[in-house]
């Protein structure tokens, strides 16, 4: 990686502002953390700083509070979880800037940890406001960005603050960039990308960028409907992005020009409604009824995709194959998670919902890498420069 990391800078006894992405999923009813992978993933950086006698000042956003304090999006429960994981106290404060916070930061002893309140309680965070960035910078002597999941956002705590402090990457940031640039620049072939999720529009940039790199592209999930429609199939009530049909057509052509085999489902599960009460029926893609929704890939597609994936040495996956939140429509997604977990190949899981499914199935440690960035990993694989990364010091 061409950016400086915490290994390259003097941290002993210094106040270090660490931007983490602890925007973890919470249970809607109880507010409990349902997946703490993002906290776990930042532990190597936090432990390293503690072990090297730094004064650690963590900051993150949680949810989208829209520039005001929202009780359910306070950082205290996250700080508690962190405290349990590092087996050390984590001091919290009611804000992320201001005199009281400065006092807490200045009274930290070597190896102590302070956790600031949700940075998005201030509208200035997302506006990348100069004064707000300066107020954050005032708390510390060094800035570390370990928030890969937020690196695609040019906010005050990811970009603005780097104007006022020496800014380096943490270990999670380093690992994400190394693994993801590895599959872009130097993948072991054959290389397959397995893409799903609701919308084609979310994945166009990614497909365009990887067409020159992959050998095989497998498409399932909601986004397959737009491609199937372009190929002349009836897709029933499945949402189709009409305005993206030309692009889908072009992607099919580009794949063929690039010698990439792009495969779509050969059978699907359809249902009368997208709800837990509705039972699914498997049909050939030529037999999708007009009054039904596509809700999953079918068993023949699972075997076809599995057989293709088994022949590959690098697998990248982003996006579920069906409506996985509903048990009876989750088979395609689960079958492929299980398949990937048993492969010898390099398996990289894009972040967001795909990562949450793998974690829910307790199979994260069977994958080569599960990214902590949803939007960020997509942007990166589109070939875009992430502002939070660009702002860090070059080696
Ligand atoms: C995410 O989960 O996508 C990141 O934490 C960034 O959050 P955002 O999408 O609300 O900017
Ligand atoms: Mg997001």
C-alpha cells in the first residue's frame, strides 16, 4: 500500500484521533448490536495503539441521525461492547467536540481509550465543515483512519480533519485496500464475480470495471430481472429498471467482446407476494408468470453457478441471490455461502448485507476476506479513488 500507516509514525504518549466505522447494525426493537464485526475488525489497530502507550481517542458515526442528537444512535452501547472486547475501560463523553471533550482528551493517560459521541449529531460532519474539522483535530496530535466502510464519504472526520493533523491508515484500512486492490490488479485466474442484490444501477460501475479482469460473471438476485427482460424474458412483477435496459444490453455485449461468460439464472423461484406467508414455486426462466415476483434463484441455477465457481481460483461476491430476509426465499443465497465457505480458492465477500449474511451463518472465518465496507468496497472495485484514502499521507 502506498499510504503511511500507524507503523510509520511516532505514537507513544501522543493523543491519536482514530476514525473507526462502528456503524453496526442494531436490532430495531431493542437497539442491541446484531453484528459487531466492524468493532472486531478494528481491534488490531486499537490494541496496537494501546500497547504502544498512545492515548486513543475514537470517533465514529452511527446511522443517519441527520445532524441532530438521536437517543437511539448514541455511542454508549458501542463503547460498552468495545470495552468488553478489549477488556479495558472506555471513557465516553456527551459530544465529539468542545471544551468538555478537550478536557477529557487532555487528561487521558498513556494507553487509555476515550470514545467520542456520534459525529453525525453535527450537520457539519457531512458538510465537511472546516471549523468542525478543526475542532476535531484540536483533540489530538495524530489522525488515524481505520474506517474503510466510510472511506467513500468526504466528511469532516474522514477528510476535513486530515488538513490539520498528520494522517495515516490503521491496520483494517491497510488490509481492506491490500486485499481489494489484489483482486483488481493481480487476481489468480480463473476469476469469477458473483453479483446479486436489488438493483442493476448499484452495480453498473463495478461490472464495467471488472469486465476486463474477470473470466466469469454470474448474476442473480433482483438485478437479474433487468438482464432477463433485455433478453426477452417475461419477468412478471419483478422490478425492472427500465432506464437501465440499454446499459444492461451494452454490458451483455461488452462481456461477450471481452471473452467473459456472463451467466444469468436458468430457473428461478417465483411467488405471489414478497412476504413470509407466500410460498415459492420453482420455474424455468421461460415460464415466469405475469402476476408473480422472482424471489430467488432455482436449484438448477444453484448447481450451474456452483459448478462454475468450483473451477475458479478467485471468487468475489456482492449481493444476495434472492429475498434472503424471508426464510423460504433464502436457499439460493445460503447454498452459495456454504459453497464458498468450503472452497480452497481466494474468497472475497463485499460488505453490507452480503457480509451480514455470512456472519449470521457463522462462516466469516471460512472466507479469505469479508469486507467491512459495503458502499466503500463497491466504489473501490469500480476503480474510484476513495476520498478518505486519498487524504492520507503517502509513503
Ligand atoms: C455504511 O455502513 O455504509 C457506512 O458506515 C457509511 O454509512 P452511510 O452509508 O450512512 O454514509
Ligand atoms: Mg452505506
